[in-house]
C-alpha cells in the first residue's frame, strides 16, 4: 500500500466580500479536488491545539502524527534541521526574516519576496558585521533565514506576517535579552540601508530588505522516527525549509525538485511527478505546497484563487493520473491550517480534509469546500491522531 499526504498550505479561508462572500476554495475551479471528495470521504479536523500558535510548524508536526504539545520546541529549530545545522542543547535558534519597514510599519514580511541569491549576499554581510559574540547567521531560502545564539531563549517574539501593515514598535522581542535582540535588529537596519543588493532592488522598483526580524525561536527537538511510529519509510517534497525540517526530523527523505520555489511560479507538475517516482522506492509521501498560504498573507484574493486552480490542475491532476494506475494507495489531502486572506494571517479554525483510495467508502459529499465539510459528521478533534486513522483505514 502507498500512502500520500498532500498539504496545500493555508488553503482554507473565510468568506470574502470581494468573492461574493465565497471563500477562495469555493470561487476556484477545482475539478480534481472535487473528484477526490466524490470518490471518498470529507470531514473536518482541528490541526492546531488552541493553546499553541497556528503555524505550519505546529500543524505539520500534528499532521505527521506527532502531538505538538509533547514535541514542539519552536519553529526555527525545525528549519535548522532542514539546513543541516547541528544544535547543542544550550543553543537557541531564531527565524531571521528579511523584511521591509517603511515609516515604522511592517510593509512586507518577505522584503518583496527577495530571491535566495540576493538574500545570501545580505546574510553574508550580516554575519561579517554582526556575527560572533554568540551570534551566527545562516542563509536559507528567499526571505527565510536563521540566527543561532547561546542566549535569549526566554523571550516572546511575534511572527512578521501577523503584523503586516502595522506599527512594529509594540512587537519587538519582549523578555530575557530583549534589549540585545532589538539592538541587533536595529544594527541590521544601518548595515542594510546602503547594501549593494538593496541599491539594485530600489533601482528596479522592488522593496529593499531594510531589516531583519527575529521570531520563532526554540531549542533542538527530539522526535521519534516516522518508521518507528508507523513502520513506514517515506519522503517529503517541499520548497520550504520549515516543512523539509519537520520531515527530516522524523526521518523522511527530502526530495529536491527543480523548479520548486515555494511561490506562485513553483513547478506544481514536477512536484507531483517527483512524488510519484519517490513512491516506487518508499511507501509514504508528504507533498507540501506553499503558494496558497503566500497569497493569503499578501491579502491577494485573486492570487489565492489562481494558486488553488494551479494546484488542482497541475499537481493534484498529475498525481491522480499516476495514483490511479497503482494497485493499492490511499490519499489524504488537507491544509495544515486556515489562512484568512482578509486579516492576512493564520487562524485556529478547523480545516476540511478529504480521503480516498483503497478500502475507503465515500460519505456522499460532492465538493471540497469549507462549507461542505462543515456538514460532515466526520470530525477529528485532535489533529495528531489523523495520521494513525489514515494509515489504519479507520474511516472505512
């Protein structure tokens, strides 16, 4: 049996006036998603415990079958695992976004979705100027980077995508080491003000990376392997360090897909094709798509609808074509969390999941939408239990 988990990040949403009070899922053309529902089951699941932050770190850990209340130590340590950064027990790692501040406000949490090549040059400069004395910068992908320190674990930080358009003054780190961390962020602004990468971006009419933003900190997590939990070897496909890090932390093989960007230009079809190839060697596959979440954080309704349609047509369609040629398979598809395009951030609302394949009997629903799922009697209150139910076929 082959098992496939597909996660369109943040695809669930609230009704939007601009769409006639429909959600982006309801407004989008989603032939393949609806086919899965019609052939299988539709339900709802609470992926993120109410007491934990609603983010892909907590949610993806939960979807892979790990109780985040037991294993979660922070977002950044999972990204560190993806980059192969070995942390000691004493070290704390922070997510280090490159952002655009304008007149004291968070103009862009991604510095205009700066390229990885541009960001690498900036991070190298920050390491040269601010590294040492207990700080080490590591370049990641696009705007997502890391800072490792031996101090300041007990501090409260705010995700930059939660304060889009807001004054940042109330949201600087609070707690142990807040003065030092703020000084580091402010020093970065002086260094970046005339950085060659930013000078070039300004000439091209793009947002410059004006500052770093520290958040998502934590210490090294210790997770049992997916194989020891469920007796399966598997792979993960994602363009996002965080998701790759979650997979790598539980022993999944990270599959690199050319053209997978974590943005709207990602090669959806290639991700499905590489996934099908990976299933020839291993029995579990986790495919993650970031573009739907990015559109939500940008507050761009049109882009979110387009991302859903591309995901449905190019990735889900290609995947279904390959899976239907297999003798035995089971597919579980759902977002990790809801991302509201109106408020431009994640929420703790339950999300719709759909499941079909070998041994799965349908429950009579027709469309993959939030409203349709709300009418299903299939409800999972603890997200981390969904994986076990999926693998055991307890829904049939």
